[in-house]
C-alpha cells in the first residue's frame, strides 16, 4: 500500500471471469521471476504511478525484500517533480503530458490476460497526483477499455491537517470519478486512524500502521472466496462479482467496508469468537453507521413495517438509521456454514425498489484469514458517506465562495465553471443517495436538518443549498430531474 495521506496512484488489472460478462475464461498467471537465491516469486500485475520517485523506490524495495512477491521493475512511472498538491496540475498538465507512457504500461499488463476483468485503482484525494492524475488515468482507462470494470479505491483525507486545498481536490476528484468509474470503495483516514488507536492499541500511529489496517480489510474481501452457495471453485473474478452484487444502479456507486474482529496479534490467542456474536455486531454497525465494533449505538433500529406514528425519540433514532441499497457479507473461518444471516435479509434494511434476495449476498470460505479463526466483512452500498460528503462539499463551497486559492487552479486551465459543474455533480450524488435510501415506510432523512449545513455561514452557501428546501415537496422521481434546473443559477449568483 502506498502512504494513505500522500497523493499516489496505482493501477492494477484484474482477471476476468466472464467473456462479455457471460462465459468464464481463465487469465494466465503472472510469470514468476527467479531471484539470486534460486527461489521463484510471483510478480504483481500492477502499474505504479507517481510524479516523485521516492515512494515508488521504497515500494519496489519493500516488496522485493519480502521474498514472497515483487513488482515488475519495468511497470512503473515516475518523474522528479510533484503536482504541488494541485488537482489541476495533475489532471490538466501531468495527465495529458504523460498519458501515452502510462497507458502503454497498462496495455502491456492487460495483454498478459486472456480476458481482462477490469482495473482496481488505489488513489488518495488530498494531494495533486493521486487525485488529479488518478482521475485522468481513470478516464483514460474508461476510454481504452469500455467493457471492463473499474473500481477506484479512494482514500478520504483527514478532516484537518493534511493539505489546505484538499477539499477542492476531493470535490474535483469525486465528481470526475462519478463519470468514469463503476464504483468507489472508500476508506476514511480518520476512521482508520481511530481503529489503529482504539482497536489495535497503537500509541504512535504511522502511515505503515494505517496501510496495514487498510490492506487487511481489502484482503478480507479479495482473497479467494466462494461466491455462490455450494460452489466447488473459488471465484475467478471477485472484482466482477463484487460489481454485480453491490452496484444495481449506476447512480449508486459509493461502497464502504467494515471488518470484524480487529485486534493486536498478541491478543488473538486469548480471544474467542462466535458467528452469532460477529453477525450481530456487524448488522448493528451497518444500521447505526458505526465504523468499528466499539462504541456502537445499539438504540438505532430499522423502522417497523406499517409504523406511522412515531415519537420524537424514535424519530430521532430513525433519522440515524443507515438505509442500504445492497450489502455483501463475507465470512471466513471454520463452521461458517452454521452462521445464520437471516437478520441481513430483513426488508426494513433496504430500499423499497429492491427485494432482500436481490439486495443481499453472502460469500464464504472455511479457510481462516490472517490468523483470525473467524472473521466477517461487510461491503455496503448505503448512506454511510452522506455526512462526510456533505461536510466536504460544504467546506469546499465556503472556500470557493470567497475565491480562496482559485487562482492556483485557473493557471492550469481549471475555471470557475468547472468547479460549479463539480459541485452540481456531487450535490446530485447527495440527493440521489438520500432519495435512493428512502425506505418503504417513507421515513425521510431531511438533509437540511444536518448541523453541518445549518451551521454554515454566509448567504452564498445558503443560496447554494436552498434548492434542497424547494425539492422537499417534489416526488423522488421529479427531484433529480429538477435538480440541474435549480442548482446552477443560485451558485452563479452567489459567486458573481
């Protein structure tokens, strides 16, 4: 893993199990290379991209020293100048300038596959290379491989203390990825940092610690797994299966990942786990939007079918309920066939336009993962990112309304109109998530009650979000149609 707080990008082609998403094909395994000691190790099918050489050199060296695998010494691209934490520099300057070299490296890796499944990109949003160049490369991948899946693994920046313009970079990145990516798998730096401190008991947290937690969670999903009941073979295309399971509609593509248990390795010998306990915690983490098993709000409940009269207390709890579009639970460990997942098939967890049979899937394997006798992971397409996204857009808008640092972007060709288009796209995404998460009982989460919006200062931001008040009287079907008509004019007036 690259440093989560830095602006790096990595692209890796995945094997495809479906010819045109239909019949099964096999991809040739990466060719092993012989080391000086005479042993063979697999070579990662990946392309490393950075505008500075330091991190790539370290990554190549660490992988090679492990003795278990390595990167291809020829499948990376770096320069001696960075992007200056500027999305526009990465997207508009470095992207077009180095497009041919980067895409040639990707093409060489893709040609090693009999049938290409897709691409898994790893990128951060705070800086300029991972965000700007990462968004540009994703767009190029979509153009060059229109039939392949693209899953962007996005590192959400810390709330404070990284880069002064990280909110600009994030808004521009997300709006462009929404256009070219099939799904975005999001890890929040603040959440991972909290896991390191509270669950892993790490006193002085380094980027390596953060990356190890992220790598553990990703491995819990992408390690070999049975994706169908009674299957005799592991999935040959976990990326394609993941997309088909969790992205039922192209407007809903934000995915979150939770994994339990997580604890220091020296505590494993003194811990025991049961499937009922793990599943109970994982379900409550989902509906209460908890990021780890400590501090879960056990009072949050899904609405009862047919309930119409709600007390103030119950309404408050329902407003914190995290409605889902689709969920995938992954069980690894012994006796996993005895696990009862009926609680995840509760219709109250999901939107009214998908049945639980379509919205919920289970993958499992008896093989233990990373020394955990039993472990459970949840990949969820839900409303988990609504508040962080709303806060990020609000912070970026406050800066934009006062024209802070805009000149740093306009000098690389990104105009104010481009910012407005990005704000429009993300506000559409916010409203889509809110409308799509509307459950059968029609309990609505009122976006204007969000304290981050009510606390925003300045007439410009109030004008910007005022369209939300006006759309409350519209049906969900008309809401998105009316959005674009109402959004741009208030924003233009606010910054004129």
